[in-house]
């Protein structure tokens, strides 16, 4: 028994001396609970909505006040044409538009019913449905208040319209997300592992003393994965169009060019990981876990970023898949062009340039 206790004490001391083990044991669970607790939510909070009030009467103002009083929405007021409303949706800055028709209160008083139009961005089906349900519930609450002492109740009918995805197909949401996830994992992990494998096998030294420049050796290792990833893009698009009935509304050429840029960004990240690691296991762990969770949580694929706390929203800006997800949705579903996507494109290009610069400066021609 004394020997057993001695071995247990030794093992405790060994664990407590190893900071990396302590980080895995205590730091990772705490970080995951905090991040997951704030990030993994499908609630609607502080969503930007636009109110177009053509009525400007007591009834419309009271409903707007009820909506503003909830914690779910941030209201913008504007008088826009139909074309201007569509343009606002395309920019992705609002989630819904509420339109009060002219003479809203008069119709309610004389006809005992009136309509309110609720237009939502259905590229994110879950968010669109929740916003519609929340707004409908607020309108129904107002309707119940004004009908308390009436023999003939008033009826307010929300007329809902789902932009870009009126049939509420799930493919509109998960195809862009799957593209971002697959390209990120394949490009980063395979590039990192292939270069680290050469280090472990001892063949990297042979490659470095070859007539090829060392930089060209690294790029040559990454180039096949660019081609294979583009084949992946082609396969995903083929299946989405012919199997899932999700046509590409925008430019197919632009989509391939943006995909190529994103793949190069991921390859640059894989090169950076390979330069900083010395074993395939570490490279695979960083590539898989380090890319899988951020892509799923902070790209907007599964969980709305605007519902997260501000620090997590800031963190999401350094995740390349977030910007690619926006680009793919905008081209495939909204049919937008480069004029609307130049900011996201510049961000991806800047990330690529930064990662390549840091990687090449950190690359050592001599392994020892």
C-alpha cells in the first residue's frame, strides 16, 4: 500500500508540474463552458429590424413601442421604397422589415381587421422563423390588450414573406456552411500534416538541399491540395444544384474565384501550423480541433453571431470561414456580385497575405 501511495504522489507531482496537462485538465473545460454557454444559443437578441410606417397613426406607433420595449430587437425607422428595402436586405445589416400600410388604424377601426407585412431574410431559416414568431407574438399581445372590453374584436393579421428562401429549404443554410467547413478542414489539416511528415521522416532536409528554392518546395507541397479542394467545391456545387435543387443565383466564376481565395487562405494557415509544429499528431490536433470548433461556432453557420456577447463577436472576425460563409450565401442565394462583397474579399486576401508573410519569415532553411 505504501508503494501504491508513493506512486500516486509521484504521479500527482508529475501532473502538477506540467503546465500543458493542467491547461487541458482545467483550462479547456472552463473555456468550453464559458464559450459554449454564450455562443451556443439560438435565441434572438438585439436583432436589427427596419420599421417602415406608412400609417403613422396611434395603432402603428403603439405596436412599434411594444416591439421596441422587448429585448429581442433593435429598431430602425425609415421610409423606403420596395427596391430600397431589397437593397438593405442584400447588405445583410438587417434581419427583418415590418411594413405598416397607410390608414392602418382606419382599417382596424372600420373593418375590424388590418394587415402588417413582416419580411424576413430566410437565408438563415431558424433565425427567420424565430423573428417571425417573436413579432407575431408581440402583435397578438397588443391585439389581446385592445380587445379586452370589445364585443366585436379587432384582428391584426401579420402577412409574412421569406426573402431568398420562400420554401424554407434547409439546403440554403447548410450548403454554404458545409463548403466552408470542408474546405477549411481539408486544406489546413492535409497541408500541415504533409509538410510535418517530411520533417518526421527526415526527407525535408533532402528537399531543402535540392536545386529548388525552399519556398517553392513548401508551395509545391501545398499546390495539390488547392486542386483537390477545387474538385471538392465542384462536387459540392454539383450535388447542391442537381440533388438538393439549390441553384447558384450569382456568378459561378466569381464563386470559384472566391473559393480559390479561401482555399489559399486555408493552405497558408496549414503552412503556418506545419512550420510551428514538429509532429503529425500535434499538427492534426491543432488543425482538427483548432479549426473545427471555431468554424462551427463563429462562422454563423450554426449559431447567429449577432446574438453572442461582444467579445465573441470580435473573436469571430479573425475566423476566415466566417467571411467565406457570408460570400457563399451572398453569391449562391442572394445573387450578389463583387460590388457587394469587396469588403469580405479584401479581408480574406489580407489574412492570406499576413499568414504567408509570417510563415515565410518563420521558415528555417536548416532544420537543426
